[in-house]
C-alpha cells in the first residue's frame, strides 16, 4: 500500500511536461484531431505501469493527449512519463496509489481537479485462478475493490465531470470471461461481468450528455496478468492490440472484442447455451491453471 504523499511526489511531472511544446503545435492526423476534439486535452489511465494500461498511455500520448498515469509503482510511472514527454512533447501527471485503498479515487480526483480531463481508461485490475473455496479470502476481496468498487467510483466521479463539460469518454476493461460464469476463476469472471454490465448501462445514460462509454473485452493477453493469476497462456494478444482496437472503437461501438483472438474465441462460444459456455470455459481454465487442485 502507498501513503497519501505518493500523489504529491507525482505532481512535479506535470510542471516538467508543461515546459515543453504541446503536440497541438504539430500537424495532426485524423485520429489525433478526433481525440483532441472529442476527449482532449487530458486522459487518465489507471494500471498505467504495465500491460494494457501502459499500451493505452502510449497510444493516447501518440495521439497528442496529455496523460495522467495511475498505478502502484511510482518509479516505473516516472520512467514512462519521462519517455512520453520526450517522445511526444506532451504533459504528464504521475499519481502513485493502490486502487484497493478506500480513498484512492478521492486522491485521483483531488490531484486532477485543475486539469481539463476528458477521457478515462480504467485498465487497472487483476485476477486469480483455482477453486474459490481453496483460495484465501483477502485477495478475492481486494480484487472486488480494484476491479469493481474503484471502477464504479472512477466512472461516477469522471462521468459527472465529463457530462458537465458536455463531452468525454470512458473505457472500461471487460473480458472474454465476462459473458458467463467461469470455473477456476469464478470471482474474477464475476468482477468482469459487473464491469461489462456497468459499461452497457452507462453508455445509454451518458450518451445523450456527450460522453462515449466503451466496454473492451479482450481474450488472453501477454502481460503480467497471467503470472499474478498463476496461469499459463498459449495463444495471446498483445496489450497494444487491445489499446489500438479499443481506441478505434470508442465513440462508435458499445462493446469491442479487440483482436482476432478475442473475436474468434467469442464466436466459438456464441451459439452455446450459457451453461454450455460455463462448462467449456471451465475446461479452458483447467488447461491454463499452473497450480494443482485436483
């Protein structure tokens, strides 16, 4: 866990970034113009130190947006922020905080209160694997805090801010496992089902107020997620695949299955009854679990 001073240590990064010329002085591509007009000038990315969150941060910076980087590992965030400022001549803000903390979202809100933020990418999250009753309860509860409670708080806080400014966007990370129960990762799948449902409802609520909401539902990803969840994965997508496809779909669709793997796996399950999908996903998980629980 991190203390409240972690936010203050990151704030200096925005001053360094402001000293550099903004990407608005450069000729923009159509994608850059769309993002700056619809969501700019600031984007907030949670889970930005690794994996999908980091890929989103890189893509948004390349599109000319200033980026707020949120995660637990402050040193890693500072390195990423420095690289993005140098490469894309944008501003950055680093917020080092654990989203499992009850006050984490309030800290993010306070640290970004003077920024004209228009895009939230809630990419932070983690999973576990194995039979639920064999797992210690504390990490499962922490998962609910990070994957659900923090996502709800972020969506509530920034959804209000974006609606007040009349434009904005929210990207929530769902998953292939969000569409049915999944044995051996039952709690994680349940948290992603919550995120998927939340995004679908918010899209209808916030659309008339100028806010686009997208649920991104990737399949297996080559990132640090698998090692933390104690899983082995065969075919995987890259985090860059997810970020690129999700940003392309934002404002145009409600749910995206980014990449050929997510689309293929989703299509293979589409015509099965829900109970059948649960059974198939259970067999898939059994082959991916790296710890024995016979």
